[in-house]
């Protein structure tokens, strides 16, 4: 089995509070050997880093503030965010970006918080873990002001179509694909777009606890997504691209390791079985 990396999992989320260890164990049994734990507020990023310290052979974190929470990020928070970004468990700045779909924070506040995080990511030489919804033009305009950063950035949970994809690829972005691709109806544009992602720009993620793949059968009663379902995302992406799942898995894992600076080593247990661990 080719090892997988889930590049976007909100493992600090409350819904994993009572069974987080089992969620991690189930992921490993499903072949998900490493996960990037998404930080979406300052406190959440600190929790993500703490989780990584508990399972350093498998977990790394991002540190940042989601556009929904943009109003909570003040200039006076810059030193704390810088400290989170400098943590050895942190492998990317984010998730950050723009989300005009619900505007939980006003757009102007979102642009201010995003700009602040772009500057900090540049200073701390961190790759970017990006979020964008219904804000394509403003998002790309801001990224184009940081061309070096854009080529070291992944747009997570890409859900748009071919046109937006071409713009993102031209800007230099890597593309994260979630279980949205498993939705035959809602994911139609994405299912076409994934056929156009160059093999060296593609990564896979669950974005759990959100976006339970619609191809999961039978459906669990709770509807909570978790990293053990990443192979369903892989299967859908491979099917759309007309590639073998093994080929897509190998490419996506190599991309994730290169992008986030991860090194996967093989560890042999006492019983002779071997597993992968982050070194
Ligand atoms: Zn997101």
C-alpha cells in the first residue's frame, strides 16, 4: 500500500475530542501515515501544535487565522503568530485567505488579516496553506503581490472549475482536493478540473470533520469525516484522471513531502512489520 498524507485535517476540532486517538489509529490502518493539522485561529493553531507534540511521528501543523475569524486577528497578535510559525512542529502558514461566501468577517477585515499573514509567512519563510471561496479575483490579486510565496502555496479544498484552476496554476499554486470530488452533482466542475492539475501540483486532503465523501457506503450516522476516508478521495481523483490510484497516491505523497518539507522513514517493529514515520 502506498502511504498517503492528509494535508488538511482539523484534528483539533471538538468533534474529535472523545476519540482522537482512535481517529489517528484508524487513519494509520487506512494507509494515512502523516497528517497536516489545520490551525484556523491562534488558539486552534496552538492546540494543533500541542497535538503534534503528542504524535510527532505522524502529525505536523499549520498556524494561522481562517478568513471567517479575520476580525479576531489584530496587529498586536503578530508576535504570538510569529511564535506559532516558528515552532518546529509548524510546516506552513495558514489556513488563511478570503471567503466571501458567508462573510463571517467583513471582506475588508479579511483582506487586512490575509495581508498580515502573507507578510509574516514571507518573513518566516513558511509555505502557505490557503483557503478561498467566492473571492477568486481579490485572492489572486493579493497573491500576485507575493510571487515568491505563491509558488510555495497550496490552495486547499479547491472546489472551482477549469477557468479558476488555470488562473491558480499560472500563479504557481499547488492544489488540494477534498471529498468534494466524490460528489457527482455538486462536484461536477471540480471533477473536470482535477483532470487538468499537473501531477506535480496535486495533493489530497479530507478537511475532516467536514466534507464526508458522498461515495462512502454505508453512511455513518454522525456524518463526521475523518482521515481514514482519504482513500475515497484518492479513488475519485484517480477515476476522474483515468489513472491508477497507486500512481496518484505516489505523486500526491511525494508532492506533500516536498512541499511541507516532510521526511518519511521506515520503522521496523519488534514483530518484523514496518511502518512509516515522520523523521
Ligand atoms: Zn478551508
